C-alpha cells in the first residue's frame, strides 16, 4: 500500500541560475510522515516536485519503492501514479464536476471499468466528508471543501506516497481543521506522506520527523519533540519564533 | 434620461448629414441613380422559355404538353405547370423550338455570388480550424521541431499579404498539384486563417493556469491526455469569442479570391457593374450584402456567448 521514498543527493539549478536545491538527501520509510518547514524560497516546493518529476533534477535521483524516478523515461506516467500530489491552490479542474474530477485520471490512465472507478470515487468522497457533493462544480465549493476533493482525487489513483505542498496555506482559518483532519486520518492509515506546511500543530502531532530547510539545503532533521525544543540562537529558532508567533 | 435622447438625436443627425452629403456628392458628377435595376440582380421574377429537345408531335391534355418523338419512337418529353403554352395539339415541332414559358423566381448573379462567398468561407473555416489547432498546439509544445515549425508557419502567413498568398496558391501550388480555382482559393483562405487561429489557440492554452497541467500530469496523465481532457476544454471556451471574430474576418477576406476568377460576391458585383454601368448602386448593394452576412453572424455568436456565459454561472 505505501512505499518508501529515497531522495539521493538531489540538486536543482534553474535556468536563471537559482540553485533551488543543493545536494539534498532524505529517506522516508514506508508509512512515515515527514513534515518540511522553512522560510519562503528555501526550496521546499522544488524538493517535493522533484519527487514526482514535475521538476527535473540537475543532479541526483529519487527512488520510490526502490524505483528510479529520474532515469526512467518510458514509464514516467506509470511512476508518477505512485505519488499523489496536493497543491496549495487545489488545482481542481473547473470544467468538471467533483465526481468527474476524481474519476478522470483513473478512467483515462488506467482504463478501469466505470463502475469500479465511480464506486471508489464515492467512497473517497465519503471519506473526506463530501459524499453528497459529487455533482457540484469546484466553484460551488469552499476552499476547504475543494482541497478535500483534491485529496480524494489524488487518492483515486491509489498512490503509495502522498505529497502535500502547503495544503492549508490558501485557506481561511476556519477551513484548515477539516483538511488537516483528513490528512491525519490518512497518516494513521499508514500512508507515506511528505508535507510542506506551516501548521506547526499538525507537524508536532502527526509527523514522525520534521525537516527544516533553508537556502536549498536540509539544515536540520529531528523528531517533533526535539525539533520544537528551543536551541538558543539557531536559525531554526528564529524561524520557529516567526511562524509560531 | 434627457441627455441620452439628445445624444441619440445627435447620432441620427450625423448619419443623416452623411447620407445627404453622399447624395450631394453624387449630384456633382452627373450620375443617374437607378436603384430600380438592382433587385433584378439579386432575385427576379421573370418568364423563362422552355424548349424541346426532341423532334415530334405535340399532344396536349389538361394543360400538360407532351412531345412524342418521331425519330426515336421510345422518346417522349413532357412539360407541366406552364404559364403560357405556345404550341397547339398536333403541332409538329423541331429540336430547340419554344414550347411555352414558365414564370418564377430566378436567383440573380449577386445572390449566387453570396452563396459562393458563403461556400468559400464555410469550407475554408472547416479546414482552418484543424490547421490552427495543430499549429497552436505546436506553438506551446516543448518539442523544438514542432514549436519552430509552427512559429515559422505563423510568421510567414502573418507576414505576407493574403492577396500574394492567393496568387501563390493559385499559380504555384495550384499548378503543381493541379488544383481547381475553388480548391486553390479555399486552401489559401484556410492556410491564412489557420495561422490566426493558431495564435488564438495558443493564447487560449496559455491563459489556463499552469497548475492545471501539473495537476493532470501528477495524476499520471500523459501530456496528450492532459491537453485533451483538461486544458483544451477550458481553453476552447475562452477562444470562442476571438474565433468568431476570425470567422467574420474570413468572410471579408474571401473577397480577395475574386482575383483568381472565382465568382464570389465581389466578382459578381464587378461583372454586374460591367453590364449595367451602375457602379454606385451595385457596390453599395454588395457592401450591404456583406454587412447583412457578418451582422447576422455576430448576432448568432452573441446569442451563443450569452448562453455559454449563463451555463458557466
Ligand atoms: N520555475 C522556476 N524557475 C526559476 N526559479 C525558480 C522556479 N521555481 C522556483 N524557483 C526559485 O527556486 C527557489 C526555491 O523555490 P521554492 O521551491 O518554490 O521555495 P519554497 O517552496 O520553499 O518557497 C526560489 O528562489 C525560487 O525563486
Ligand atoms: Mg512553495
């Protein structure tokens, strides 16, 4: 069901000369939840996006379940299915109903029977608490509801890893809880999760490990209890002081 | 409220003043306006003679004329619904003789020209849309060959006059591939319009947020699947209005194919002018006919857009 992720020495140099990632290595065990925090522009999104190759790497590789993501070229689409991704801006397909948003990829990519896919989509909608909104269009939903649909859409491809890029940053505060609850449930089901977030409460409660990134490098990795311990004068302290206040 | 009517009045007054000055201008050049001739060149109610193609004996029963061939026993020819019969029962007629006449509506050359213009425009549109779609997809492709080919096509077509392109299509492409005038004309218009549609399609695709493609790809869809099921359906809605404008341009641009002797509305106008010596009336009429075509088209499109907008809401 869930798979491990090995990020091996990944570097990313953008065309404009920005070094977004500098020899980043991180191993996430199957079923583990790792939260990534850090200041804006530190390369968190870029790191996440190299995991399912939305971004190519300049150097290094990523292995999902031991399979290389960046050297394989032919089965790229098949490899991508292993990692579901949830975006800050939801990126639902506005021209499709909620149920069609969820069923589109399984129908077109896996050519599964319509009935199976519909059934699974309905189950997923129930699971994110939107069982009765299948016929709605994204624009008719609140931000929190859209993000939960986006999670259901990613889960419909039966991924082995879930990547979340600031899933609650674009939400009104009262919407955040519902999305985090869905993510917590997913974590306790044993899904491997990489979560870029500023929700320190979520990181403390759910994460097995927390990663602090700065300037394209992983500055610190620790278990939540240790991570949030004050260590005087460190950059992590300054950062935590800013987000927690 | 009062000031609004005032400005409507100003508008009407200016139009009237224009009409009067056009009339006054025409008085200075010793020209006799003969508007009464014009309708005949659009549709006319007139008599047409009907002639036999046989040599034989006339037989009339209940106003129905039959010619029984005498040279070939099996041959017979019959004429019904004649408004005037010019032969009598038992007459002996020869091949080519007038049997009678029938009056009815005839489509005049200007109306035929309009039909040809419509035909040209619709055919060219049907071909230009797939050409434009393909080139538009090429423009946004990451493949350098596709991208450069599409860009070159668009640059060449948009950088040269349509009139020159029509000549090239007719004299060069048409000769090499032995195309008919009509085919060459349609091809030139389709290739020309395709370049503009390509730019419309490109703009439509680029107006869709990048996140849509990323979401689709992250779900395992291929580039083609993402384009087809996610990007294009959204882009197409946004391209409908400029696409409709391009269709109206196409109708107007089609007038240029008259230079390769296709009898469209413009060429028909020229021919009618040559035989009537009423250039003022005919050219105003031709302009009016184009206007009716494009105006009714924009009306239909406006309706369609409103419906689409309502469906979106
Ligand atoms: N497509 C891109 N082209 C050029 N530079 C980029 C691109 N995407 C991100 N960057 C740069 O890479 C750095 C890291 O960006 P990002 O991974 O988005 O940071 P974070 O998600 O931590 O805020 C930033 O300096 C950003 O400006
Ligand atoms: Mg980011």
